[in-house]
C-alpha cells in the first residue's frame, strides 16, 4: 500500500513540476536522454515576455521536462544550440 502511494505521489510531483532554469553547467546532464521542451530567451524580448505565462502553465501540466535558458547569461550555450533569435 505504501508503494502505491509513493508511485502516485511521484507521478503527481513529476506532472506538476515547474519550469526548470537550465544553465551551461547542467544543460547536458538535465537533458540527456530526456524528452524536453526548452525555451531559449532574452529577458528584454517582447515575444518572450508574452510567452512566459503560457510556458509556466505548460510547466505545471506537461509530462516532459519544460525548461528555459536565458541567452543573455548563457551566451555560449545558446550559440552551441544555434539559437539565432528569441524565443527559440
């Protein structure tokens, strides 16, 4: 009975996870072998600002990793991912 409760609780936690802020240090480890939707953004970008609340809602409901990368902070990571505009 305890096992079933733990599995159900774990499933609820996974489904209600918030959007994860990825960095250059943890990008590879957190995304390797994982289905993920990643928003590459700049805080000053108008389209990014409009997308933010929708992205947060997606993070609460999705069964995959929902993440974001601030390209003004992690420029090399965004270049490596071939980001050329925002949001990507």
